[in-house]
């Protein structure tokens, strides 16, 4: 997968992460453990109230070696960067390694919806995407993770016994039997191995 930005290192993969209730702590633990030079862009949907400005970027930046920002429409993805979906917008991945924002109807009562990001990532990258479902109190992301697994990508789910809210991890494991159930420290190690 060539990087249309002209960066020296071509983008070969992307990581997509979905989280809901309890997700800030889980994401903090994962992102803080990844190095500044992590070679894959990371795209994240975390359910937040649509009516409020997101403080996620400000919250995560001091903890992360990687660049942390809100995704912008038609933005080219870059390595070493974490992209959060803005409140009230679906985040989609395109085959050109760019992202798109959409105000289409909510999916699973959510906008942004994890399923939208995961399904478009599966379509765009096939086996070259890793999907991670973390803690949450609904079923968003289950079908999207299933799409990633069906496309040959890597499917990972936070161990429900560790998750603050196990509903979303359990739903993802039921929908995607090929997914690996891992604790947060093992998720970090899996992401680091993919970067080696």
C-alpha cells in the first residue's frame, strides 16, 4: 500500500479501534505504550455526546508519543498519528489512504459509529487492517469487526473479564469467532509485533 503523501516509509497497514463506556482509560493504556515512530496510522471511534466539544485530543496528547488529532475530511493518513472521529461525524476510511467524515444517520444509535469505520476499513484495506474492540455497553462494532475478519484482517477484542463494560466485547466475540480475546497488555504487545 503506497503512501500518497510522499512520506519515505509507505503505509502498509492501519489500526482501527472502537470503544464506548470505560474506553478513555483503556485507550490511555494502549496509546501511552506505543512509540512515537509507530509505523501505522491509528483511527479511533470513541462514543461521546454529540452536543459537546471533544476533549479527547487534549486528554490523550500528553500521554502519547504519537501525534494525536481529530480527523479532518479528505485528510491523508500518516504513520505515527492517532486520528479521533470528531463528535457527531462518522469516520470512514478510503482506499486512497485518506479519511472521510459523514453526517449520515446514526448507526446503532451512534454517530460516530464503530461499525462504519470498521466496515470501510475492511473494504479499503482487506487483510492490511487490524481492528480492536474495547469496553462498551452496546453492540456497536460487532458487525464491523466481523467484516474485518472476513476480509482477512486481524480481529482483536478486549477480554470481557477485564473490560469496565463487557457488553461490547462479548457482542464482538459472538459476531466474530475468529477474533482473539486479549487483555490490554496483550493488545499492546500484539500491536507492537505488527510494527516490527
